[in-house]
């Protein structure tokens, strides 16, 4: 996520109130703490294949948003946005 912000020239932008990185969500990591790829998360939790053939930032973004939506409350609590 931080690399994406840097590429967009937004690494120092202060316009957001809260930033949630789904890769930090415990449920989206292996028990060892290793990150699970967005491709595998999408298949497991959304039942849809992404990143087949050409890479699409739009497809990745939509999958990320959908993953956030299905675990929104848990993620916000983990990030201490909701106490």
C-alpha cells in the first residue's frame, strides 16, 4: 500500500483521517505471520479469481475494497479506530 501511495505522489499527504492496510489484518495472514497474496485472499474470501493474465490495478483495488467490506468492523477494531 505504501508503495502505491508513493507512486501516486501521496506518501506525505495528510488528507485522510484513517488508513487501514488489509495486509495487517490478522485473519488475512498465515499463522506464521506471513502475508497471503491478494490473489489468494480474493479466491478464498470472495470466491473470485483476479490477476489472471494482465495486471489490473482496478481489479486489485476492487478486490481490496470488497475484502475490507466483509471484515470492516473487525479491521477497524484491530486498528483501534473503533474501541
